[in-house]
C-alpha cells in the first residue's frame, strides 16, 4: 500500500504534467518559480523538520544563491554548468561560517542568532552597491526562457534535490534524527551528537536554498533586494509547517500551495491578503502536524518489526575507574574526592540520601557534566575529556531516572536510533538499512522489556549505569529485572546501579558504595554495609527505602 507521501508525490507529478501540457505560459512560469521555493523548503525541512533547529537564515541563503547567480551568470557570464556548484557552495560555506560561533545555542537563542545573519545579508544586499547593485538589484541574468523550458529545468532540479534529501534521511537516519529533535540529552546518551548533526543540516539547508534562489534569478532574469526580505523566510517556514515539517514531499506540497495561493486569491482584490492570512491560519488549525502528517495519522500503521534471532556479540571488557572526582555548583561541593571502581562482570550498588550526589556522579561518568577535578576512565581510555556521545560509543551507556521517549517516538524507533549511532551511520548521509536495525531493536526490547535499558544495550556497553531501574515496578517485575541484570553481568558487563529499594538492591549487587555528603563513606559487601552503624544511622535507619 502506498504511503501518503508517495500519493502526494504522484499527485504533484500529475499536476506538473497537466500544467506542462495544457497550462499557459504564465502558469508554467509560476510553476518554475514554485520550483525555486520547493528547493528552499526541501532544504529547510532538513534543518528544521529533521534536525529540529529553528533557523531563521534560510531566506538569507536563498538570497545569497540568487545574488551569486546574478553576479556569476549575469555580470561575469559564467555558463550554467560552472555556476551551479557555486550557487550551492557559496551559501553553504557562508552558513558554515555563521553557524560555527552559535552551534551550541538552542531554541530561541539559536533562532535569534540566525536572524542576525539574515539581517546582515539584507544589509549587504542593499548597501553594497558595487557588488549587489543596491536598491536597483542586478539585471541581465540569463533566463531559462518563458514557458515549458524554465519549468522543466526547475522541476528537474527539484527532483534531484528531493532524491538527495530522501537519501540523506533514509534508513537509520530517520529514527536518529527524530531522537535528536525530540530530546538532545537522550540523543547524546545514545551515541548521537546533536550539535554536529544540526550543523550538517544547517549547511545542507543553505545549499538547497542557494540553488532555489539561483533558479528564481534565472526564471525572472533579475535579482532585486526583495529576495532578501524577511517575508521570504516567513514563507519558507509556512511551506514546511503546512506541508509537513519532517517530509520531503510535504515541503514540496507546501511550496506549491504557498506559491499559488496568492494567485488563487487574486480575484478577491484588496482583501486577498486577509484571505491569504486566514487560509494559512485555518491550515494550521485543521492540520497542526502539516498536511502529510495529518494524512499519516489516519493511515494504516506499519507492522512491527519481528525479532531477529541471532548470537549476541560479547561486549568489550574493561574496568570503569573513578579517581578523586570532585564537583561543585555555585561554590557548593556536591562530590568530594570520590574514588570507585566497577570491574567487568561486577554489579556495584550506589546508595545515599537524596541530594548526596548519586545522579551527579552518573552525569559526570556519562559526560552530561564535567568534573572539576579527578579522572574517569574505562580501561586505559580517559572519559572525562570526551563528549557524551563519544563516551556512549566508547562503552559506557546509561539509563535515566525518569525515562520517557520523546513525544510521538515509538520505543522501537528509540532503540533503533541507538543502534544506528553505534554503527556510525546516523545523522544525514550513508545509513544502515532500517529493517535489520528494527529487527535487532525488537530483539533487544523483547529481552530487556524496559525501553531505556534496551536503548542502552543497543550501544553494546562494557559498563551500564542504571539510575533507579526498579522505580515503580511490582514484585514480579523487580524479579524479572534482577534476572536481566545478573545475566548482563554474566556476559562480562560492569553495572553501577543507583536504587532506593534496599531489598531489591542488596540481593542483587556484589558490592555497595555509600555516598554521604558527597563523599564515599563506605564500600563493602551488602552484609558489611547493613552492619555498619554509621550507615544505618545516616541512611538505612532514617530514610524510607
């Protein structure tokens, strides 16, 4: 059965064919202009729809591509074959430079930073008269011709761009990108680098926008400062949101609709702008997930992947060493001179009152935070200098205290994203085939039954950090969890387990480390810890378990 995106693609192809064969020259020219917007929107759904970064620079990159075409093709007389790489590479290179200082920003901070880039491009377009022609723009850009020629060239480029965008998001890329835009910290713990992935999306989007801007310049035969107006960016955002922010075909559909809507409403005269705004508002109300997203919501769901039987690979064996680690926040010491080892095949419990620093220690080991002093290593490799994604891929995986997949992301896709990261093929580009990854993910979910533990196991870790894995489980589920953790240790993995259920923990672990006031107060067997009067007074006897 065809998916909604495929049906939309077929409908668009039929629409184009009708206009090509039966449409007037004006309608064909309008379609050629829509092709430029489609290229811009396809690129924007990579950075915004796929990577989840709200960039406000896509319209500026569209303008850079248009001016590059005007200068090279118009003033310097470059042939199209020589100009095409430049209109892609120039905006991509400038976007890469602009993104470097703001790559760690997120949310509205990133949006504002990219808006600054757009404002700068607008100022150059108007003020740099010797380069851009100033308010008069650039004329004499070689035109593709009026009618079917421009339309064929434009939509051939759109077809190539759509195929490239689909390849960039195929296979394991899809779940990995969904995790990046849904939860950056969970993505990092799953072996993904959101900053690097978003940077790739930003640069790729700029290249697509540049090609779209150049196409518009060649269709119109000129470039004016209007191409750098912020209204172009607003239109691009509307195209992707209305069509479906995570869909290539949605971006193309949105570009066609937004490009044609003013013409369809032109008979309304002066009030057409009001009708245009109301139409966009109605689309967002009726289809908040975009037209493609709304269609997929009511489409028959795909069948779940079947578990793939196979031999489990033996994990790498290495000792986790924490030596003299200290951490303070705002002058308040949370961890003080913490030294601890987790050996292969060993389960170590970590207990202590609330606020004693247990989760902080796990955050330091997994790289979500950095220690002020001390070292953390796995075998001979230092971890405290690595980013969270590199630590996860190096062999230390973690679960979270309150695990929850990002909205709309199925457990199968969450585990699949970690598998794709482990194979080094996630985040735009070459990717492993999706079905085998999903099969392996289903196998892990069947074994671990906890989504968060299955996600961590997808990284095939030497050491597993578990933050209150038994929270909220009944007696039968705790027994099943205990069997799983013992089996993981029997495979040679080291486990560091934070748990408040002392009955469950003491029957599971080989050793217990007690954190009191940010220090390791005692490390010993469960019996030795139970018998220690200081621990009983400070924790076991006074804090509910």
